[in-house]
C-alpha cells in the first residue's frame, strides 16, 4: 500500500520551513496599562516633598552596591521596622523611604542638610 503524505500544518500552499508572520514594533511595544485621565488623586500629599512610593510597580531601576556591614545594617533596620510596625517591609521599600527623607532634608536644609554633610565627609 502506498504511503500517504499529509501537507504540513498551516495549509498546503505554504513553503516548508517558512516562518509565521511576526507582530510589528507597534504591537510589541504598546501600552499595557490604561492611561489615567483627569486630576491627580486627592490622597496625594499636599506639599511638594518627595514621598516614599510604597508598594507599587516601579518603571525605573538602579543598582546600588553596598558593603556587607551596610547590608547587615539595612537588614537590621528592616527587622526593627517590622517589630515596631508589626508588618513586613522589604528592603527596597525601606531604601525608597530613606531616599525620600534624604531628598526632603536636602530640599529644606540645602547646604546645611545631613545629606550634604555626609557627602562632604567622604
């Protein structure tokens, strides 16, 4: 009995080994979240001081290298905050809160801020 050959998946008129069509750049890089319209939410802080962002999705990322002692101090601070507040706070959130406090101090204190003083001593 002769062997029957079936056409490849996708139809008989296609070239064997042809790649399927790929989406264009507009489709690949489209926005995946709806844009917010209207005024900002009323629960935002009234002053212009930077506030820690809390537990939200962040679009930007930086890498910071720290010493073993600094990492241990950060972890101890995280555990202290956990014991005081009674809830878990990750290291990133703790660093963002410290960054917001340092930027606020710089904005209000200027050249007399703790941040400038610490940077001047290094």
